[in-house]
C-alpha cells in the first residue's frame, strides 16, 4: 500500500510538472534542461543522501539515462507470494497446505507369512501441512517436511471380495529440485477396518503400515499431478488370531492442490 501511494504521488508530480513545462513559453534549451531536472528529481525522490546504486524502494528498478541521471521505474509487482519460496520447484513456504485425491490398486504379495495375495482397488483423500520452510538449503537433498492425514478405502477383488477403509497420518519429505518435478518420500502408520478375513486376518480391526515415494508434476504453480508407489501392510499386532497379515505394493495416481 505504501508503495502504491508513493508511486501515485511520484507519477502525479512528474506529469504535472512536465505538462507545466510544455505549456510555458520557454526556449528549447531551457525546456530540455528543466525536464532533465524533473528526471533527476524523480530519480532522487526519497533516496538517501550520498552515492548509492540501490533502488530507493524494494519494488523499484534503477535505470541510467545518457546524461548520467538515475531514473526510478516502479514495476508494481509484489514480492513472491503463494506456496513457493521463490519460483516453482525452489521449495515450499512453511504453512503451505495440500489437498490430494488419488486412486489406484494394490498388487498383493504372499510374503512375511501371508498365505494369499490380496489385490485391492483403492481411493484416497488426504490433507497436508508443511511443517518447515526449506531445510538443508546447501545440500542436494534440500526440501520441506510435511505432515499429512490420509483417509482411504476400497475393496478386495482377488482372491475374494472384501471391504477396507483406513485412516493414516504420514510424514512426508518433499525435495526441492528447481524444476516442475518434485519427488518425495513418505511413511505412515494408522488404523484400518476391513472385511478381509481368514486365512490371513481375523476380525475387522487392523493396523496399517505404509512407506514409499513418488513425485509431483506441477501443471501450474498450485496444482500438480501426483504419482506414487507404496508398500502396504495390514495386521492386528497379535490382538487376534490368525494374524498373518496382508501385504502389497500400492500404485496411486491423482491430483494435489496447494494453497
């Protein structure tokens, strides 16, 4: 606001003086000299005393005309605002928030004691909050820590039918790459309700563990295509038997809005 008021005063003063000079009946040499004085006054308006090569205001550019006068042009562009610390890909500002909607499938694995491969169709909705500004700024792995909460659900389609729904908090690290591609790593642990039963599970309450990684491909400054792959494990930590667990590799794709 201060810059806009200042710019208005400068512009009004400049043009009023300029047209007044044009309307006066002065010789050309006197007129040109007076106009150079207007340019010089504009250049030094609000400028501290003594030599300086810096613009007098943060949003100002200094240009030098051929007679040596410094001329100030106000560009009226505000400092960087929004989700980024600079340009897209340079890392997020602390407090940036995200909303993600994704869908995909889990390819079941009969590992770690599981007797069957449980294939799942899943969808998820998540909210995220950037806990930090850019960390490790002088290293290749610079980026932001993000806390996320995910609500997911779907159904088993092989080898049997069964429902699944869960709520999982995640901790995610987003890498700053200076490009529209922003990779991340992610891990979470939460709660699951499921109708998947024997021989690998028993009961409707399970825990879930997830870990993996993915990438954002930014389509514009605040919207990204999201692609990720995670390992998913569900079991009840021995609260009932059998507790062989459900394991799989989850592939998800969707969109994320940043604000």
